[in-house]
C-alpha cells in the first residue's frame, strides 16, 4: 500500500507539473493499476487507463519462474553453496514480459 500511494502521488505531481488537457495512463501490475487512476483523479482531468495485462511467467532451465518469487529460492541456493552467483543470476531473464506486437 505504501508504494501504491507513492506512485499515486508521483502521477499526480507529474500531471500537475505539465500543462496538459488530459492523460493516457499505461499500467500493468497490481500496484500501478489502482495507483495511476488515483493520482489522475486528484487532478480532475480527462483520463484513459490502458492496462497491459498481467505479467507472464518466464522460463529458466525449462521451468516456469515468476517475476520475483523465484528470486528468493535462488538466493537461498546461492547462500547454501548449491549454485554460484554467475550461474544463478546471469542467465535469468531480466523481464519475463513478452514483447508487444502490433
């Protein structure tokens, strides 16, 4: 909730700091989806919210990995000596979101 409110305040300040008549907000996760419209509502401007949808799982060594949940298990494996840092962190996808195609 803290970061959602922080993002909302950031959106509000960004909108107020620019001379615009309306905004189109692009969101895509459980924090930005409510926070962007909250910030825009405080400015009382016409707003369109476009959601990119949920983030998809990535693949690592043939297994599905989440966008952040598997990082904890991998970090525990590094601390336990089961994985080395380069073998565990370097080949992981930086962002498991597929590219948008038109």
